[in-house]
C-alpha cells in the first residue's frame, strides 16, 4: 500500500529553526500562546541531543516544504562558507537522530551532502566545542533554489571565507517569532 504523510500545520521554516535552536524566542509584545508551543513540541520533541522530527517527513512529496524545513535548520545552527568550486553549508547538531533526518531530507531533495563528526579544529575556530554531528551540503544552483528561504544561503556577502581571524558569522540566529508570524508566514 502507498503511504502519504500529511505535513504538520506549522510553517516548515519555523519548525526547522525550532529544531536547530531548541527553543522559541518571543519578540516584544508577541504572544505565541501555549497551543503553538504544544503543537511545535509534538512534531519536534526532545531537547539538545534528543531533538528529532516526530512525523513521517520522508513521505511528504512537497519539495518546497522539505526545502523550507532544511532552510530553517540552516538559519538556526548552520553556516555557509566559501569552498573550493563554490560554497558549502555546514549544519551542526548535538542530535544524532536529527543529523540523520537532515541527511535523509538532503537525499530526498537530491542535494549532495555528507554526514560526519565535528573536529577539534572546528571548536578552536569558533571558540567553543561544536555540536558533535555535522551535515555538509554542497551549495549547487539547485540547492540555492530549494533553500531560498534561508537568509544565510541568500546572503552571499555574509559567507565565511575562512581567511580572516574574525570570521563573518551568518545571520539570523536565533530566529524570533513575533505576532505577525503566528503559526507560520502565511505562505501555505
């Protein structure tokens, strides 16, 4: 039998940002409300090393949904850096399950990726020990289209070039949810 998953009724970018940040920052005067927090916690439960997607995301056929989910994760705990032959996205997480799920999304979207453990050198460069699991995504033209919701991907001036002692950090992090966002950005 054929199985189809229904996407949660929450904006995928916000969900991805929540997964990578692990919390919701509420802007001044905004009220997410307990229903929103309960809903987002039900589809993305766990904290830190236990974070994961808790729905059948691999059966979602909508590539835009999965691309926006990944874009939110990138804007939360990712970085874009110049690399030989182009650029790459580096997504750090302390959750082994979330790293596997992010790589499965890349696979489904046909994005070139690899998954690995972080190195000590990465901790030295950032001034703290990184999250242990890393998903690297080659930033192809197709990836740019699928991940167009990511501020870090679209902000080429903010890409870290690895040359300076003071790296240019990508933005925005953390993602702030305000009253206008409500349960999403009204795009779906």
